[in-house]
């Protein structure tokens, strides 16, 4: 490997150094794009071959009927509904959009407001709100779950692990640095 080149293990098993499992990325950015394409593919299988387990705060390929529990609807106050704006945010080379509004003189994320109303308190500093379907504009309470930041990282990792399970089953493919269906 030269310069910024990175080696990507297609099946995400760093111990599997079979030449057919290795892909040479030209840069760290290209390597991140491999992982992002895996998350995009995983997202396309949500509620089909991949489900979110609220109890364990992880994605799984094993469906259980308890995953369909609906929570009561919560929305933002009517007086704020006309002030909702879209905030664009970049993180790790990827763009995200969030709905925000003015609340008590400050910018407030809609997903945070709805989640705080649901749990009956403000989020602690170590907590965040996870969008289960990975769509940051979908603020339906049934799509939101409060978790610690470390649980949030593990949830996203579990989504990639589920996609790799589908790769091993031949449902997901990999070619030229991109996972696809």
C-alpha cells in the first residue's frame, strides 16, 4: 500500500485476508465510502430483512413480532409548526438534514424535542436520539429512540453487521468499492 491507500475487508472480518476478500481503496475517503455504501444497502432492507430491536437497541436479521410495538404519537406544539426549518449538517464526509425550530429562544432539533416529551425529561449529555430508519427527517416517535452515544455507535455497527450477513448469503454484492443489491 502506498500513501493514503487503505485495505478494505469486504466481509468486515479483519482476520480473513483471502485475496478475494480484500479491496484496495485509493484513499481513506474511498474506504469510508465503502462503509457508507454498506449502510445505504442495509437501510434498503429495513423492515424487510433487517429489523431494529428496541429492547437491545440493535439491528438484527431475526424478526420477532415484538418489534412492531407502536408508541403514542407526539408532535411539536402547533405554535411552532410553521417555524420548522431544515438544517444541513456534514459529518464524516456525509451530509445530513435535520428539522429544527425555535423553542424558548434557542434552536431545537425536532427529534430531540419529541424524544424528550416522550421520556418526560431533557436528554443527558451522554445521550442522543437515534433515527431507526436512518432517515434524519423522519421524526415520527416510532422512528426515534433515546440511547447513549456508545449505544448509538454500536447500533450503527450492528446495521453494518446485518448487511454483511446478507452479503454472506449472496443477497448483497460488492464490486469496485461499492456494496449493492
